């Protein structure tokens, strides 16, 4: 063999030159690889997981929890649709996924083309009608038509803000209340103002400056025709709103009245003199019907149960009492709180369920079964608990807080999961009232503002209305 030809042939086999005619001098190309006489397709990469997108790539854009949850539901529905069409899974409702987790592709597996190990055996039968014009089967059509649960969204900003000059920054007072006639009463300094939620009209009901007195508590009667006003000198005034006239002035307390609670025509008042007086406003000249003695310091919280049989009271002595409608001694005493108990709320959904909140040194919301006198749950809120209120339509409650968060929290009971956290007040959120329709709340703080929030839903939950424990659904 010719030596020159042999050298050229060896260099060609080693890839140092491209095949060319013998008359052309070879040129080495180190950057460009040449191949022999066989055509072999070039594959860019052997990473199958990237080429076929088996594993989803992480997203770099930040997404909120609500957006992520919504995308997860959409991906789950799409995965079920694919299983129905490709594997005849027969999924008709997304609710079935809770009991068939092993048979449904998760949203992560939506892109995993080659993973069929968790799928059911493909059915031989086809559920598609020969006369159907839809590109998907009957069960997939049912899946697509199934109603989706509306996403609960609570606005983080108030829908209305009102100025409230001279609204006192005092933890032990109760200066805001919302009547059944949709009128808000607010105690500002020496005066009580009424704000109509229907007309937004503001009127001044009374002015105590002539008596050198200030307002320390306001509370509407159940019918919304009368409002009780507690004063710093220990008086309780009853005002008729329709004619803007003072009807009665009740005496008996030796110090300021900071808590009021109506029970029909009976009015309970709690004072710094540590007494709770119960009086019938129809016979104001007669001595008080009951004088409840038990608290060692100022009474700052009073609430009657929905059945009007029990009164819960909280005081600065860290004690929570439950009183019978006829007895003068407490039937239950709870001393678990480590600070003043102002926040008290009876559940309208479960008979005998009572919630209470402690002050700065306690910061806990506690739940009690007053039928058995047993504690149920306790949650640490990391902030002073100022007020509590239950939703009228669902098993939820709202709490307002002071030191040091100044926030408003919405809770789901009994899981005690936080549904929403609302901020906006720059001072302690000391005052709270619920609208008569049960949808909105109003909060007041030492920053001299009233803020209105939409936190509750008007619709009663289906699970609750169908519960066997709901006796009202079975009355004929």
C-alpha cells in the first residue's frame, strides 16, 4: 500500500480530517466533528426527564396560597379528565378523590407521561354514546358539569372607615354596639352618637357634660328601641331612641359602669364596685331584683346566653363566672385565665358552648362546656384578647386584640384554624360589634377610628344544616 495513502486513511479514521478527494490537501477541523459513512442521528441529550418533562420544573415566580390552591384544583380536575379518557377511570366527581387517593393522579403527576403504576385496569367497555357530539365521554362530561365550591375570600381592608374623636383607649369599657334596627351607638367622651347604617345619618342622642359625667358603656335592647348608657359616676340611663328622650335613670352602683347586657326587659350592669345588678326596666323604682356578688375587682365583661338562662361575667380578677338566671351565687367558676377577662361570647350554634379571652398576661382564648363545667379547647393568640364574637350563620368566631399585635383574627371552630388576619388599627382594638345580618363587623380603637369589615358569610353551611345535632331541622 502506498505510504501516503495509508497516512491519509489513518488520519481520516481518527477524525482529524474530512473525507475528500486525493487531490485536495486535508484540513483539520478540531471544533467540528465529522462522522464516517454511516448516518447516525444526533441526540442533544440523554436526560429523558428533561426532554419529556417527567418532573415539573420549579416555578420562579412567587404565588400566593390562594392562587396555588386554585391551580392545584385545576390541575387535579385535568388529571381526572385524562384518566377518564385514557384509562377509563370512571371519575364523575372530584369529591371521590378523598376516598380514592391511590387511584387518582396527583397534580404533580399530571405531566408524568410514563407513570401508570397507580392507574386502574383499563375497562373494555366504552361509556361514549355513538350519537354524542362531545369529544369526551359521558363520565367526563359529568365531571366537568359538577359544581365547584366557591372560594372564600375575606377582604383585608375595611369597606368603611369613620372618625370617632374622643373614643377612649380603656380596656375595661364597652363603648360600641350595633342594634337589630341597623343603628350603631358609640360613646365618645361625654356624648352618645347614633349612626344609621341605612342612611349614614349621624345624630347625637345625649350629652352628659352638663352633669360633669362621661360615657363608659352602651348597649342596645334586643328590639333595638332602647339603648342603655353606663356612666362614670355609676348611673345607668335608659334612652328611647325613637323620641331621643331619657326614660329612666337607674342607681345602685358606687363606681363607673363598664359592662351592660340585656335579657328581654331585664338589664344587667357590671361596675368597678365589683357588683352585678339585675333590674327590670319596666319597674325602675323598685330595688334591684338580684345583686350578684363574687368578683374581687372591676367587672368588665357581661353576656347572656342565647337561651336567656345563664349570664357569663368576667372581671379584672382573672375570673370567669357563670350565673343562673335566678341564683345570686355563681354556678360555675373558672380561674384558668391569668389576666383580666373582658372578651366573652356564647355560641349560637352549640348549646352551652362559651368562649372567653384573657388580657395581656394571658393572651389565650378558652372554650368551655357550661353543661358539664369542663374546659374544651385553648389557643394562645400571642396578643391581648379584647373581644370575641361568633358568626350567626357558621361555626366561626372573630377576635380582636391589643398588645402587641392590634389585629383582628377570624377562626374556624373547633379546628381553631385562622381563616383571616386583618390589620389596620394603630392602637388596641378594644371595641367590637356585629351587624344585624351577621355579615359585617365594626371595630373601634384608641386611634379614634371605627372600621367596618366583611368577615362572615350570610349562607349557612350545608354540613351544619344537615347535622343530626341540629334539632330545628327535625321539628314538624
